[in-house]
DNA sequence: TCTACGTGACACATTACGTCA
DNA sequence: CGTGACGTAATGTGTCACGTA
């Protein structure tokens, strides 16, 4: 599940095998294959099907239900079921289950916002009143002046910003942990439960996804940075070894006085290279018969009894 | 079957507001 | 009290998938 074909032939999400159900605060310390997340973020490759394809960071929040069609899975599930408010009003619910529903259109998206006024004026939609009475501090869109559902702009042209209450944020957060996306019905139910506009819930989820992705990107960057540092160090060490070997080749009489060269042991599972001394470790398979040192190995040219620490092998 | 169009949903970038040091 | 940094709600734009005529 953690993987998806982005059309580039890359399986980017690392499958993160161990942490499919992580919360936003816990990320895979080794998001190896997820690192190109920024590169696969672009346009058509990014979401060939928004409903089916999610970003890796989203997948971290999705468990088994994220397999193929989350929407179909989520459909019919009342997220944040409120005992009494989960039943959506008829006019709200009308056609909401259909992706192409007028109500859904009206309640979400910029187009909706543009068309909302006309639709509302026509009486086809009940604009949810956003009277956040409990949020006294928020004199914004709430109260009686919030007649611009989705518009956000008051008549004075100033953009009103609503500060969600802790309870609202908590519920949204919990819901997001369960599903990072909501279908229109769930959106409306959640909005009703929280006494918010559907558009606000939608926006919150969009922003939340963006924040999570940003966080994951930062983690990826940090990981890549460490990888780069390790590789740089490894490269430096190997360069040094190469120069040492070259020096040895130029002065064979020094062979027997030299410490044996460092050998590299590659872990077959993680493919990480560990540095060991050939004199103290068992030669790894890669370094035995088919060793890249091969005939170039200084030891090959030296009689066995003359090799330093030869008995240790 | 193919095509054009409308629609819904999303990602992403950006703006603007609220809060706090 | 003014201010800058920061978090985040809200907005605008572009894209894709899907349904329909």
C-alpha cells in the first residue's frame, strides 16, 4: 500500500513498512524511497487520480483502507458521528453522495463560491449559518454577519479569519488521523457537528494535508542530508584507500611492511558498507575469490608465511 | 467510439489575519 | 505600544478524473 506508481516507474513511498499508521508527529526515520517526494509532486504525475492516489505522507496516515479507492471505502462511514447531528439535512444531503452533485459543488471549491450566491439566492441551498457563539473571541465571519458562505470576504473587502476553537481543532485532528480526506457527506456531517461551514472543513483538511506533507518533506530532507554526509565521508575514505593502494603498487617493497588494507563489508540486507580491517575480520564473500582486489591484491603476491597476521584468517 | 464540455476534487502557492514574544 | 516572526485560515490557480451530450 505504501507504494504507488507515479508514472515515472518509481516506487516512491518506501512503503515505510513499519509505520503505516503513524500520526503526523511520528515519521519514519528512514524514509528512503520517499525522498523524491518533491520530484513526484508535480502535476499530472502527482495525482493521476486524486481519489485513488495519495502522497506518501498521506499514506503514512492511511492504513488498510487506503488501498484502492478511499472514497468508496469512506462512503457510508459517518466520521465523527454525532449522536443527533449526523443526520444531514435533506437539502444538504440531497445529491451530496454524488460527486457531481450541485450541493457538493456549491459547498466546496472556488467555483462553488462564485456560484454560491446565485444558488443561495435561488433558494436551492441552505447556507449554514456560522454563528460561533461559543467563540466570543472570534468576531469574524461568525455572528450574524457571516452571510458570505465560502466567500470569506466581507462586504468591506477585508478577509475575515476564523480561529478554530480547541475542541473543533481536536475533532478535526482526530478525524484527520482516521482519514486524511473526506467525502462530501462526511464533510458536511463534520461541519455540522463542529458548527462550521463545509468549506471550512474542506479547507482545514487541505491545509492539514499540506502541513503534513511539508513536515514529511523536511524529514526527507534531513534524511538525505545525512545520507549525503555519510556518502561524502565514505567517498573520502575510499579515495584515501585508493591512493594508498596506488602508492603501494608503486613501491612493492613496502608491501610487507604495510598494514593490510581496509576491507569493506557490505551488509546483504541493508546494503550498507561497514569498514573493517581485513586482519581482524573474516573476509566477506565479495572479497574472497572474486575480490575486486584480485591479482592486484598485495597479499596475492606475497608468500603466505610472510603475510602479517596471516594466521588470523 | 471519439470529442468537447462541465463539474468536483485536489495540490500547491500565496495572501492575510491572529497571536505572541 | 509597535513590530516582526510564526501559525494557519482563506483564496486563487492549475490539473485530473469522471460523467454527459
